[in-house]
């Protein structure tokens, strides 16, 4: 239990959990944006088409099909309208993530918030030859 508590209290695990929760609800917002705001006007422009209802029916449902009936046929269809909605949702989410990362990288470059190499480093010590040449130079200056 102690090891689990140590693992779960790490900053990375908590940050990951928060990011996952935010991403889930961001996806829900974008899905609502696509399905409820963008697609109705697009469907209206195309002649009162609801993209979510667009499908290619392979096999129609039998008229007597009822939930729980064992031998009734259910509809088999390819829902390409829902697929178009998902593609549009993906494009909006991808563009949003691109813009966030672009802003992050610009901020990182301009403000130098995230650079680790800001601390000055000591110059490397002179090589053995340089030290001997410096000593010879100093001795020659004293001899004059």
C-alpha cells in the first residue's frame, strides 16, 4: 500500500490523470460543436440532409423485429454520415492541439521558461601543454 501511495502521489501520474479528464471533455465539446452547430447548417445547405442519418442499407430490418425476438432481422447498414461527423471532429481536435502546441513552442522560445542550460558553466581547465606554455611565458616576463 505504501508503494502504491508513493506511485500515485507522483506529479506525473496526477498530471496525466488531469490531462486525460480534460481531453475527454474537450472531445465531448468538439463532438457537440460538430454534431449540433456545424453539421446542421451544412446539411441544410445540401438540401435538408442530416449527416448522422446518412447510411447505405445492406439489409433492411424485418417489420416484425422487436427487441428480444430471437429470429427477427435487424437492419444492417454502413453509416457513412456518422463517419463524416467523426472525421470532422478529428480534424477540429487535431487543429486545436496543433494550435496549442504552436503557442507553447512560441512561448518557450520567446520567454526561455523551459531552458535548463541558463546556468553558467565553468570553463574547462587548460590542457597540460597550455599550462606549460603559460608557465614559460611567465618565467620569460620575469627574466626581462
